[in-house]
C-alpha cells in the first residue's frame, strides 16, 4: 500500500547585509599583541560591509575600509556560477594598503619593526582574479592570478637589504596559483567527522614585467581527518607540508610558521624558512551537545536564537622548519630543529560559525601560558 507523507521544513534565513567592525593587529596573533603591551598604534580598525546573496543569486559584494596601523581601501565581487551547469565561479578583488610601520627582520625568533610616523613607508596594490571550478559538491579547483605592486622606502632596505628581491625598494610582479580541495567534513566551522585534502602550487613572478626579478615557487599539501572514537569523544589530526625549492627567496616571502600556521605553545614566536612539515592532533569530549536557545523577548528573529556547543580536550603538535637563510647573528634558533607543543583547552562553538578556543599550552622550552584563539584548531 502506498503511504503519503507531508514533510514540513522550517528554516530561518541568515542576515544578508553585514556591516562588520574590523579590529586586527599587525603581529602574529592577538595573544602576541596583548603580551607586547596591546599597543593600539599597532592595531587596525574599520569595517567590512558585506552583502550576501546579492541580486538573489548567491553573489557577494564587499567593501573593505580600514584605518590605524594599516590604511586599507578595497572591494570584492564574487559570482558563484557563470555557466549553466553552475560549476564555474569567479571573484574579483582589488585592495590598496599603506603603512607607517613594517616588520623588516626576524631576530631571536621575534619580529623587528621600523616606524616612521610622518610618512607611509610601505604601499601595496593587490589586484586578483580567481576562477573556481566546482567539479562535484565535495571537490573544487581554484586558479588565482594576482598582480602586486609593493613599495618600501630606502630605510627599510638599509635595515634589511634582502627584504625584496635583489635589494630593490619596489617589486611589481604577477602570482599564479592553483589549489585542489576535496572536502568531506560534516561541518566547515568545527568538524567532528570526515576529512579534507588539499594541494597547492604557487609561482611568484612570471617574468612578464620589466625588471621582474622574482622567481619563487612552492608546493603545499595537507590532510585533515576527524572521527568519533566513543560516546561524546572525538579525535582529529592534521599533517601539512610545504616545499620551496630553488634559490633562497627574499625576506618578504620567507614566512613559514607564526602567522596562521603554528605549533600550539609557540604562538609568541616566528619561524622563518622555506620548507616545513607540521602535525596537529586533538582528543575532545563533548561537554554540551549542540543546543538551541531562543530569547523570545528579543524582537529580531534572525538574532534571537543562540546555537551553542562546548568541547574540552587535550592536544599535541609538532613541526620541523628547514631554513637555508637564517644567520647565526640573528639567533633564530627555532629553525632547523623539531618543535613540539601540547596542552588542554575548552572550545565554544556558537551562532554564525563563531568558535572561541581557550587553551593552556606548554612547549619544549619549558614555557606555559593561557591563550585565546578564534576558529577551529585546524
């Protein structure tokens, strides 16, 4: 016998227009900025005005306006689909940035800064055209072409003659990159099950502009895996590697660990280098299963609902950075050696994919401390 079923799906649309205030710091992370005196002169503030689902076609338009440490003005327009099969998208980005202060060197595994309060000593124009080919719902290929025009004043070169290629005060070059991603996570903001694989190859400098002396190539790949290992217990792991063959790049392209990619326990340090391997592991217990709290007294339906989940757990990370350019006089001792860190923490996952992590970490140097992070650990 046939059975008829009526299925009702009740959804609540997200807010589409977001005037988001921006507060960022020109150091490795918020923890380093706070430890170094939380100087507002080294902070960037402003707003990011984003319109999602523009024209009702899932397009995104964004205006970037920042002041303070970095003065930045730019915009972005993203079209998810430009063909009938809805497999190809494109994004246009243009940003102009200028600074009164730059970091020009790494010494004692810390950044050294130079500031001129009367003049902008670094200017950057960044234009980007990105093509996205989504072959399947869980696979995507991204091709990104960028034009960069970078300029610093003579003092920066006096302090660090390898800041740009061949000791120049200006670099104008194209960057071409390709990335492949295979994504089978159950949730992007804070995965508990599934895996993600990505591969990237980037070429800085194509040799098509006069005086374009830059030629830096790197390959990067990572594997991330999450799984349930028991009632309310979840494990996760990641391995990431980067290979940068060829001649030694200028300091501007030396970044390895310290900005976004790091060993937990070494958040206060920068490790320059060309190639590296990084591993992260975690074991988490679900203190509070995902719950929805509704505040009926709040008049705006899109904001009166709170999604909340809480996890606690332990973790351990390790990495090795190969640095061919580190000078003994700079005392950058963390390169060309194994680094390891471990600790425990609490993660709070909330509405609009917000993740707050509160961790206490230790490293091989016997240092320990309480740190705050935003976003999933890997």
